[in-house]
C-alpha cells in the first residue's frame, strides 16, 4: 500500500438507467429521491455521484429539464462531484449529449454504440468525445473489454479526449476471481501513465475485485446500478449508503485513505 498513497475516489451510481424499484424499493427515481440518496452517500464517504435521469414512470430519459432538476436538488444538499451519464442505449447520440448543456464536472462517455456499421459508430463516438472536450467536462471512458480500450486510446492519441484521463473498467461476470483479476490487470497494464481508473463490478467476486483495485492504486464505483445485492451476493443491500460505508471500511483495512470531494476535484483538476 505504501506505493499508492493517493486517496481512493469512491464513486456511487445509485440508480442506473434500468434498475427498478421492483428490483429494490430504495432505487431512487425522482430528482428529490436521487438527491437525498446522493447526500447520504456523500456523508458515508462517496466523492463522485454517477447519475442517470428517470422519467416519472421510472424509464430512462435524457430530458434536459429532468437532469436540470436533479442537478439543482443535489447541489442544494451535497457538494459532491457530479458525473452525468451520456449513455446512448435507447437514445440517439444527440440526445445522449444533452446533459452537457448543464456544465457538469464529469460525464461518462460510452465507447460502443449499437448499429450495423462499425465505422459510423466510431465516428459518432469521436463526435461525442469532441463535444465533451469542448464542454470542459472530464470524461470517464467506459471500458468493457480490450476492443473498447483500443477505441479509448485512439481518442486520446488523436486529441479527442484530453487529460486528466479517466477510465471506468467494467468487469462484467467473470467465471472466477482469477479470470476477473486477470482481466482487470491486463486492462490496467495498458492504461496511460497517471490515468485514473475505477473498478465497476456487480455480481460475484465484486468485493474481492474491488479490493484488488484498491491494492493496485485504483478507485472504485459502488451502487445499485452495478448491483442491489450485498457483497455476499445473496441478500439485498440495505441501501446505497451502506455499500459506500463498506467500501470506506475496505479502504481503511487496505491502508488507503478515502478522498473527499475537495480532494477529488484537486486530483481531477476540476
């Protein structure tokens, strides 16, 4: 741990786009509920909130007015770093980038788009990245596999994404802890020097792989978007803040401090 003294930036993803209250009764949907959850998670130790907007019926939306209401409610209750989702599933690229109008500090940038023409998809991703860079928001590039990391590194090499470089490493459902650890370490080995990266993980081995991430000098994301289950994978977690508190305990056990929102802004140059 002595080689990694920098604080751990704990990101909380409390609602996602598709987790419903039928999955867990405390999935926050309304702007007021999202803000209350974010404030509780910040008090528990989170310094970044990764947020999706929901329509009144709970479905995902990129309605700029709903995002605006979420941001206003959160800002009233928590001085946390806001990361707004630019996810494209079910939306056009133009709809996905609408939250940039709210001048967020961070956004999540998708690196894979559905469609029959890979060249068109890559051009669309590049155009989205350029809009993010022009907005001055810090992009966290969502990486699921080696091919998506190739795309991310191309964007960096071509100047479409500027520093500080941030990567969200999505580990999916590995067949074993060893497979998940190998995937994580292979991805981390290819990241640019001094890049920030977060482990995103639901399902099995999520506690062990987050512990490995902390030990490697990375950061972690937690929350109902990734899993509504406790780390044993059998029972539901009480709420999002509980998961954050468990991460704080893990960081303490592994000898790394937890970043405040102010320290996170300093590390990301916000």
